[in-house]
C-alpha cells in the first residue's frame, strides 16, 4: 500500500513540474506599414513636353502621351503686373484633366516680343519683386505645377545679371514648383545672355532647336544640344525642341492635309513655296537622340499637330516606348 501511495505521489510531482502546453495565439499579427514607391526624380523620367497656346482644343489633347504641358502665354507689364490670361477657363480645364493623367502643367511667361517689358521690370528691384509676387499668386490661384520663363532673350552684360537676379528671386518664392526656361537653340548672342549661374535654379531648360534659316535641321538639333552641354548644363536638364510647323509659317496639320505623304518627308512644295519642317521619321530619330543624350523632348506647338496616325506626338511617343 505504501508503495502505491509513493508511486502516485511521484506521478503527481512530475505532472506539476511539467511545463503547461502553450496557449494558441488566435490574434491577427499587425500588418506591416505600407510602403509607397518613391516619386521619380526628373532625371529618371524622359520628358515629353508640349507647348499649348490658348487656341488649343483641350478635349483632343493626348494627355496619355505627355509628361508636361506649358500653357502659353501669360504676358508681363513693365510694372511687374500681368495682362489678363486669355481663355482662363481653358487653362483650368487643362489643369484639371492633366492632373488625372499625372501630367504637370506650367504657365509660360513672356514669349516673343516681350523682351522690353522683361528688361524694364528686371532692372528695378521693386518691379522685380512685384513680378515674382504676382506670378506666385497666379501659380497658387490656378494650382499650377510650375513656371516656364520665356524671356526672349536677355542680352549679355547687365541684362544677363538682371535675368539671374529675377530667376533667383523667383526660385526662392516657389521652391516646391517646377522652374524652367525656354532659350534659343545654340550659342549666338541670345544664348550667351543666359548665365551659367542660373542653371542650378532650373529644373530643366527647353532648347528651341528650330526656327531661323536652318529651321529644324538635324545639324541645328545636334548643335543646340552640344552648345548647352559644353556650357555645363547637365544632360538630364536639357530638353531638346522640335517644330510642329513648317518654315515659312505653316502648321504641320495643314501640310499633311494637303498631302498625307508629306508626313514622311521634311519639305513640301505648296503653290511655289517650299516649306521646311520635320516629318515623322525625323521626329522619331530626334526623339531617340534625346533619349540617349538629353533629358527630354519638347515641341512648339501642340495646336499644330495632326490627328490620328499622322500625329507627331504619337510618333514621339512610339519612339520613346520602343527605345526604353
């Protein structure tokens, strides 16, 4: 009997010493915090930028084939104020639709023929500050993504330094916005007037490699890229321009309306006048060059493009997609 009691006592003590079986955890472990993909830097995205004037039909803009739109123009007065924007309702419509497609919209300020106003307002610290404040208010009102300074063109010397002072003040006022500039294609007196010290304040520079006696030639395109590169402008900040019009002045869509085969050429004879432009093959070659040697491609102007298969925007997009 004592042996039975002893045995039972041993069993009891062992069972007390044994660890209790683990209690299953039925609670759901916390989910890891979602990680957002980093926003692409300007250098990682090939820029396809359209200049669009107030004549553009907003409903036919190919937003899915663009990264940027520059609405042209907001024109300055010498006192630092601005003339009323033309078709403000259209600008608002473009901004709203562009945002749905992740396309950035900037306002182009100035344009051809407004250099006298720029010269006067930039030379005076008070009107320079007024210009910057009024422009910032415009950007805020329309919720724009940036500003494209289209001063055509500051002269070397004092004018160039006033340009730099204006850009520095504008950059300080809109540090979270795009700041770009449109400049002449290559190193004549106009290019020299854009000081190298201003490069750091620009997100990128739109190089107008068209116009003039060698309008839209491949030589002009390459010469413009080489000039700004040699000036020290980083590759990713060079956005090379192509024309959507023929010289003398004829929009591309009209050229191909007259002869659809002209889309495959770079010149077109019309009632005794030869028009020089860029057809689809040249546009695509230039796009591939820009992808290799620059940060993007831009064009003047979207209003001049054809629709459908003859569209130059479509040609740019196809070339960019086939040459990642």
